[in-house]
């Protein structure tokens, strides 16, 4: 049986996997949330995160890159997910996200991909 945090992350990733529409994720964040992406940088606040998610949606569709989740875990105020993205040539690369929650929202998210995943 999963925790509430795991369920939150499963809902988050269901939107990504089913729709590949990252813009739809903005409701998971608070006005004071911070999201750090290894390629795009740091985004502070709901408006900045929402704009980033809209850009990522357009970029990923243009580049024909899709994301899937391998596993999620969450308990208390922290959680993580291990995911992969598939490139148009069929290659898959892995990444990890670390989360801190406040209530039923993501307060902090830091995404990581290894340097070998970029090359």
C-alpha cells in the first residue's frame, strides 16, 4: 500500500505518461515552490514554474522526446522518482527527481541526470 506522497507522485507521473503535457502539472506546485532542472535551470514561484512547464511541453513535442516513470517513493515530507526519457532514435536515458512536499503540493523539486545521460 502506498503513502499519500506516493499517490501524489503517481498522479503527477500519470499525467506525464498519458498526456506528455507538462503544463498540466502546474497545479501540483505552490506559489512559493522551487523547481530545479539540470538543463533549463532554476524556477522560483508558481508563475515561473508554469511558464517552464509550458516551454518543456513545446520543446519535448518538437524534439519528439517522451518520459516514463520507473518507480516512485514518498513518505513524510520527502519523495523521489526514477524516470527515463526516450529519444527519437529509440535510446533511453535515465534521471531522478527529489521532492519536498508541503501539504498536498510539491514545495521543492530537483531533477538530476548524469553527465553520461547527455552524451
